[in-house]
C-alpha cells in the first residue's frame, strides 16, 4: 500500500511489515506496546524502554549517528524515524533504499495521528484504536489541582542553559500538565542566561532528566544563583510521544500536587 508520513511523503509498503527498525526511542516503545515485539529487528542505543526490547534487539547506532550498513544488512521492510530526532541526510539515504516513515509530533493530536498511521501500516488497527481511546480519555478536560497555571521554564541543557520553547512537543505537554511555558513565545530550544531567568518572575524552574541529566548538584547550583523554587522532572514524561503519554497523565497529576505544596 501507499501511505503518507507526517512530512507528507509517500511511503510504499508492499505488505504488513515483518521486519521493522525503529530509530526513535519513543516509537520503539510504541511498537512494542502495539504488540509488534517479534517484528522489531533493530533499535538505537537510546531505545531503553522496555528493557526486554533494549536487551534483546540489535542496536544500530544512536539517533543522530545511525550505522547505515548495519540497518541495510538487517533487510527491514520499513523504518520508523522522526524529523527532529534523526539526522535528515541519513534518513534520506535510507529512504532511497528502504521504505521509511517519518513522524513529526508536536501535540497530542499529532501523536494520535501517528499511532493511527503506524497501526494501519503494521496491520494492528485494533491495538492502535484501544491505545488511542485510552490517551484521549487520559487527556480529557479536567480540573487541575492548581488554582492557576504556574509560570515555568523547562531546562533541557546546561552550559549553555537551554529551554524548551514554543512549537515543541514539550511545550504542548507543559500545557497539558497545567503549566504556562514562559518561553512559549520563542521558537524551539533557545539559549537563556541566569539574568533572563531571574527577570521572568517564574513560579517554578523545571530541570529535566534528558537530554542533559540534571541532578541535585545542578539544582543546588541554580538555587544559589536564583531565588526560584525548582523541581527535577522526568524528561521522558514531557518529551516521549507514542504510548508514553498514558504514563505521563498520572505523572502530571502527581507533579501538580508537588508544586501546590512547593509554592504554598
């Protein structure tokens, strides 16, 4: 069949894929959760969930530095990639030889569309439908525990300090969690200074576990320079799409409770 990926590219698949390579951690987790564990033949070194998949499947490099010859040698029927997480030139080279479906996820709706498409391609439509329904239910409008949307900055990198800006999946998930991204009017991942953070009158500073692994040491260092409450947060819950948003919904509820206490 011919289908279109989230970049609008036509992808031709001759049959239900029996040999799948995923070069995106969250999409690997999704494929597994859709019941495609036997069809997965290759993943990246960052595809750490679920652990059984990480331990049992062939690793073909990192998301930005794929080992192309190893991928080709595995003779996949299809590759699932992502616009932001993978190197464009590498994906173009692979696409010339192997059907390659590329996602571009910036919202829950984009995520649902991705699930629908992957489920159809892999002929696990019922599994995809069930997952979609659970995610829709998890993010149905509800009353947040917080009396107002807290103004936050979400740090993704240290030296230089970088934050998640607007138009990103992280920004969308911050909104889903009930927060206001102070950098939501800036594109993608801008660099920021301590002075800028100080002037923004933030309620809370969020320090993500990935891609930079912020820890207690960094939290203390920033606390000594900023008089802003801060929390270490699980970056996977804010940046992984696929099936991970199901876990994230409960995580966000717990996080809002922590923040209510923090700012009380």
